[in-house]
C-alpha cells in the first residue's frame, strides 16, 4: 500500500512535519516498511488533511467490505462495494484516494 505521483510528494512533506510515533520521530524509511494496516491510519490522516475522507464498512448482508470516499469540494463521493477482505478494502481505498488527489487541478 502506497501513494504515488503528486500525492507521494505532498504526503512526504506533510509527514515530515506532522507525524510522531510514541513521542519519537518515525522516519520515512521506517514508515515505508510498516505493515499496511499501520500505514493505512497515517494515510487516512493525511487524506483527511487534504479534504479526502475515507470510510470502510463491513456489509453483513452481503458478507463483503466496501469503501467510500468523500471530499470537501464539489466532487461527487465515490463508493466501491463487494471487496472480500478488510486489507483489500484498505488498499483499494488508498489507491482510489491517491487517484482522486493526483487528478485534482
């Protein structure tokens, strides 16, 4: 799970100023080797700070996961359903949020 393009550049700038890990600085090199579940929370914080909001839910009646992206601007929300596992939903949500960010004007 990673961001790319303009999103990666802007995330890394934000990360250098905003992230501490149990009172210590967690360097980017250390961040990138964390498990996806730990990186996900940091990515969500960054996307929140740039107006892209990520939500993941379990749909018990379908026995599947979904993610939804919302924005602070006039862009429509984006939803994706029927994902088999939470890790797949996290990765798909970060991928789509990165795409939305990189396609902003």
